[in-house]
């Protein structure tokens, strides 16, 4: 009887001290019943701090311990030389398989997406198939929090912020609609500087240059929003090298 009491006292002592001691090398079989005792013991530190404990003490798999020390959301931030992909979505692959207009319309919106701390530059990209009728130019416009994503654009009747993505494309005659139709790949990225961290709203609009002279449409589209950090500000005008006949580096010497 005395031996039984001694064993019982030992098990209780082990059950209280075991979560604190980092000694996973001892197999559970050496202490029968320990896993049951641990179900009622509150752990003072995350289970992740005890490698091998789950294997040695199966009782730690109880829901009381699962997820302890695990962050609810992965940390996201911007640093030099890095780009964070914030959004990657698609539309118009079926039901509906396209969006069209003879004026202008919204084709994509992303509400309340978060720009992480440290990010100050956004890149908004669309990759899709565009179609125009009767050689009517296809235009796109990006709006961030209701403001144009760019400060200037090619002058068009639509006004500021619109970009012409197609012009004088080679197409085919559609016998059903009796129009000359053109399908072209659309791939464009807007660069937006000085964007504060926090939540923002984005919209992309589709339009045609000449009202009521032929529809324009978008199908099989992908949309991406990326972010990065620039100490001196991003999206600045670069040197286009217009008129340059030679590259920056001198030509390589010719072998004899």
C-alpha cells in the first residue's frame, strides 16, 4: 500500500513539473498516465518551445494546448529590395465570360485591401484579352480611393487618367454583328507612389474612345496588386534614351 501511495505522489509531481521541464527525451511509456494528468495542467509557455514534447506526451495534443504561441495572422511588411503581392484574383472566365461597353464601365474593384507598414509604392496590373469593334480604341483607367492612379495620360476625350491600350489593331469581320472586330492581349501596370499604409479601395474601368461607335470588351482577366518600399519615392520618370544610337556600356573589343 505504501508503494502505491509513493507512486501516486510521484505521478502527481511529474504531471505538474513536466510542462515546465524541457526533457522530451524520456518516453511516455516510462510514466504511464502522465498524458492524462497533463490534460488539466495549464502550460506556462507555448508548446513550440518544447521540441519533441508532443511525441513524448500525447496529452499535449488536447485542444487546450493546440495553437498556443501561433500568431493569428502572418506578419507582412515591406523592406528594401522586396515586393509584397497583396492581391491576385481573376474574372471573366465564365458566367460572365466578358464585360463590354459602348461607353465606359467598371470591370474590377477591390474594397478595403490593406497596404502593410513600410510600403509606400503600389503596382496594379491587369492581364487580359481585349476586343474592340470598328477599330474603336480600348481605354482603361485605374482609381485608388477615387483618385486617378496616374497624374497624366495620352490626351483623349475621356479626360485625365485614361490610357489607350489598343489602336489600329488588325481584326476580322464579324458576320453576326456586321462589325470589324479585333482581339488583342492586354497587359498593363500602373505605378502609384506615396501610398500610406492602411486600408484602400481600388477600381479599374473600361471605356472606348469614340462613344457609340463600337463596343469594347475584356475577358479572361487577371488582376494583381503588389507593394514595395522606396526611400526616395518610387514611380519617378526615367531616362527613355530617346535618339540614343549606342548603349550605356562601350562595345566589346573585337577579336583579331
